C-alpha cells in the first residue's frame, strides 16, 4: 500500500508531456488491485528511463559542441577563410568542405561573393538548427560515411577542404578517403588536422566519432603523402604562409595543401 504514496507525476517531473500518464494514475487510484498499480509503476519507470537516457544523450551533444568551439579544426577552417582566398583565388568558386559541423562552414563560405559551398557531414547530424536542416534538404550538405566512395563525380569541386575527419580514420580508411577527396577536386585538397598534444575531450569524441582522435605529427603526414603519391601544392602552400605571416595568423591546426594529381 505504501507504494501508492509514490506520485507518478512527481517521479516524472513534468508528467504532463506524456498523455497517458494521467489515465494510468487515475485507474491506479480507483482500483484496489495491486497488479494495476505495479504495472503503472513499471510503465512509469520505463518512461522515466527513456526520458533520462534521451536527456543524457543530448548532454553528450553539448559536450561535443563545446569541443568544437575549443580546439576543433572545423572552426579553424572558418578563421582561415581570408587566407585560403588569398592562396586559391578563383579556385574558391566551388568548394566542398568535409568534416563535422560542416553546416557552419558551408554557411560562412557561401556568404562570400563568387563562392559556392557544399558540405559532407561524416558523422550524425544531431541537434542541428533549421538552417542546417534546410541545407540538408536542398542536398547542399550530405551526410555520408567517408570510409566509402563519395557520391560525386570526378572534379566536381574546384577545391576540397577537410577538417577533423581524417584524425578519426585508421590507415586502412585513410588510404581510401584521401584519394577520394583528390578525385572529386579539380584544383587541390586542403587538409586541416589536429596537432599532437592538442587537448581534446576524449569522452565526447568517442561518443560522436566512435574513437578518439589520432593526432599525427607533421612529419608523419608529409611522409604519408609521399608514400601515397599525393603531391604538395607548393604554390598554394607558399601563398598561404605569406598571407598568414603578413597578418600574424597562426592556425591552431596543421594545414596541408595538396594537388589533386590530375
Ligand atoms: C596504406 O597505404 C600505405 C601507402 O601506400 C601503405 O604503405 C599501407 O600499407 C596501407 N595501409 C593499409 C592498412 O592499407
């Protein structure tokens, strides 16, 4: 009998959002059968469980967003925009960005005159705003697993920019993905990767990306590019460095400029 004292609405906090709780509670009150009461308590616990797990899910998303605001290379891409324009000039007319939070990059880049921006979001799109959903509905931003061939033809974009995504790929997939990025680009690929020692929130990363980032050194990357016959775009590298030095811009991520190789 003492179980009755547990008020289901109190258990749930705002039970009002779940329409049938009211009726269950009503039956339990009028019926003397303990079994109905137990079923009601069971249902409430189940609802409470679902409710709390969905709440904890969204707090993970918040943690990831915080991570993005801090050391993410996707936000670095946005800061680098003026320098990329200086380095690539006309090659900025059709840009594909590949990486988490691509909606924000696409929105920033499309504000530029003469720049058309497209995006691939390699991870789940969770908790995104109406603006991002609209980009997805228009097909400007696609959600695609970059471990597989990209849904674009050869040289579909003048420039491909990738941030954060390669840090989460093992060598096996890197061998597939990087040549794919080169294939769909006409004038080059710009790679933004984390630097070794960069602090990242591991827990949030694993829940979003499936594994912690592998932050590889600059010499590792250069060696890898040579082994996989990806050539450095020397002209773009030089222009990017000159423009950065001139304005004392110091990117917090490693930036590599590669040719498309065709
Ligand atoms: C990836 O490519 C590199 C360079 O071609 C090669 O040495 C390495 O064995 C490949 N790794 C895997 C796991 O396929």
